[in-house]
């Protein structure tokens, strides 16, 4: 616990020396003083990185196109096969403040992450790449987009979403768009209820 507090203090000292505070849409962000074009990072992200989850929930993530997200042998994809989903599709949603989450695969013990190049990968490391913003859509569906990475397009920031194509292939985050509802919207289903559903459908 003392180590965690020390790390957080060091991060804040570092930011105070090399960053400046700017206001974007009413939210405080910090960017480098010497390279103002670099990615802006909210100081609250650092607090979230070094804290314990406020809530955990075991789920399966069903995409609107009926594919379930799985991490089979550390590879992300969609599947409709109950056996594969049961084996590789159990995720733990870890909350780190309002609307901020990490998506952890229980079998592989790895997080889903997006890198700055717009690609998805899996990792056991506690990095900014693993932080996602969850947004409620219509009905019970939600979207997950990277909290720190996005594309600057025509002066606006286009979000990078977690997405599965209709054919089950994982979609590159930097190629996603908010209008692609069938691929970016997910229904988090309780893991126990999903297993019970499988048992009753036999």
C-alpha cells in the first residue's frame, strides 16, 4: 500500500515538471510542454491505474450481431459455439470509477488492450492501454472504447471501439466507427445465468 502511494506521488511530481494543464470540453487534461501535439492524458487515469477495482462482475459479452467475444489462445475473436464460449468467453469486468473499466479474461488471466497504433492485444501488465470507457446505448447494450487512444479526424476525436465483425473476426479498433452499431454494441450477460441457460437448453 505504501509502495502504491509512493508511485502515485512520483507520477504526480513528474507530471508537474513536464506537463501543463489544458481545458478540453470542460475536462482537465495534461500534455507535454515541449511537445504540445502529443496525446493528452487525464490525470485521473493515473489514479485509476494504481487503485483496486471498485467492482468486479463475471460476464459473457454478446455482440449485437450474435457473436460472443472470446480470447482463445490469447487471440480475440467472436464465436457462436457454446463450447468455445464456455471455455474462452468468461470475462471479468473490473470497474475503476464511473464508466471506466478493464476487461479481464478469466482463463488466460490477461486484459484486453489497445495500443497507440490502433491494434488490439492481450497483456497481464497494468497499463493505460487496458482502460476502457463504457457507454450505455439503446436498451441494455453498451460500447467499450479506449480511454486514452483515438484518431484525430477533421478536428474531432474519433473513438476506438471494441468490435467484432459479423463473420466473427475481431475488428481493428482504429477502423471502427460509432455508426457501426452491430459490431460495437455488446450485451454483458451474467456468467452464472449464461451457464444456467446452456444447461436448460440441452
